[in-house]
C-alpha cells in the first residue's frame, strides 16, 4: 500500500461524528456504550457517500453506530465457526474449502458485520503463521479452494499478501483462491497501487484463478471510485463476485435490489449470493428482515433483472450449512442444502409452513406439539431414507 489509510483521517470517535451529526446527550451516552463493545471506523471515502441530512440514508445505516446495537438478542457465532476451527485462524467446515482468518482489521467497521466478536478488537482467533495454514491445507487433499477472510485481508501489507498467495498457489490441489474483502467498496483507493495489482496479476493465472469476493449492498456504493477499483482488479486478471447481505432499511426494497444487481453486472461484478442477515447480537434486532419478506423482495427484484444479474442465490449461512431459500408454494417455504457440514445433506430439500416473522431456520416450528429438536430428528430420518433409496 503506497499510502496507508491513517486512522486519524477516519471517523472513529463521537467528537468526529458530531461534526456531521447532531447527537442528543442521551444518544451520545448510548453510543458511548456501543463503542465500548464495538468500535467505529468510517473511511473518508465511505463518509463522502453518506447524505448526513437524511435520517434514513442507507450508507449511514451501514457505517454509523446505532443505539439499537445495545439490543443483545442473538448470538455472536451464528454459523458455528468456533466448532469448525482447527487452530487459530483456520476453519474447515466444508470438505472442499479452507477458511483463513488472516486479520481482525478492516478499512471500515460495518455495523452489520457477522464477525463483530473480533473485528477491530483484541482476539486470539486470527492466523498467527501462514506456514501453519499451508501445512494443514497440504495434508488435506480434499480441499480444492481457499477463502481468505478476516477482518479484511486487503488491509494487510503487500508483502504479507504476496507471501500468502505464494504459499497457497504452490499447493497442487488448490484450484482457486478467494479473497473476501469490502475494500473495493469502503476504500477503493487501495487499488491505486501498481505493486499490489502486479501481485494479483502474478498469481492469478489461467490455471489457478484469484477471485475477489466483495460486498456491494446498495447502488450508492457503486460510484466512480469503486468502479475504477473494480476495473483495476479485472485488468489484473482477478475475477470478482459479490455477496450482498439483505438489510432492513438498506436494500430490502425490490427496486433497490434490482438496481444493485443490474449495475453490478454493468461494471463486471458477478452477483453471487444475497445472504439472509444472521441473528447476530447487536445486529438482528434492527437489520434482519423476515425470510418471507426477503423472498418477496428478491422475487420482485429478479423480475426486473437480466439473465446475468439474476444468477445470485438467496442463502442462509446456518450452523448446519449453506441453505438456499428457494421460494414459496402452497403456503410452504422450500429450502435446499447448497452446502452442508454433513455431506449426506448436500442437495437435500425440505420445507416449513409459511411464517411471516421467522428470520432464521431455527425460528420455524411447524407443529405445535413438537419441539425444534424433535423436528430436526424427524428431518434427519427423512434424509437417511432419501439416501438409502438413492
């Protein structure tokens, strides 16, 4: 990175925030409590996208802390990351994929982040030695791709990024490396760096592609600076996918989603997933949209999308696996295991009666006289029967 992003240039304190927003004494006290648990960091670029006069500005909602973050309903680990951690910094939930937590730093601290437990905070969860991760992956030949995440790996130095790519690309059974990053959205100036782009070009080859998986959530984030960043990545031979998160008050309107997906395709970014917002502590209460409403918004949005822009899947990253939310028929919601920790479940379809309020799989309870645990046992028996019949 030729010119580091300096924390002093970012909005990280309430005094800096008050230059843009008027805060009542009560709100200020509440936000002080929020920041004690989860710090604030807003880059100058992202701050420039905010309409500070609009109380409902979607960019502001993703960047500026809210007193609603005092609501502790939910969990900090909604997809079972702890139980799938092999050693600090490496997770192996799905056979073919290794997940590396390369850092706890981000260019900006998104208020909806599903790793609020570690981003910007002291943690023992991130990777200590790249060599240890490489050795683990070498021994597990079933792994064919690596997802490097965090935090945001592109906040690391060019030297560290190159070391990581050099180690991973040498492993014969690794066919693709994905970098999960929101830097093209929050700090696109990161790519005004010929050295970094040269590293990407060096390691993204015709035999082993480098992918950037980014997160544009709203059309306002697609601006001249982020478009330029995307173009630089494409010119460096990097393929770009987008994983949006469905967020209340940000992108839960069909017209917003349709515009986002169509514009992403226009700049060369492939819509990949739209994630159901997780029932996360300090996030669920104000960002999560009921699955029923999410399906309605997504189906209406797809009606205005091209074939290219409607390729994304509506996904729930559940503790048992990645579950595709398929649709509604005859007052029942249909789901499918797109990926699963238990490989016998991959591709399995199941359904629940429609609920207008359920925001997560665990919220569905179709039978009044049965507990959720009993329902899971019955569903597991159905999967076993399907497996035997196949």
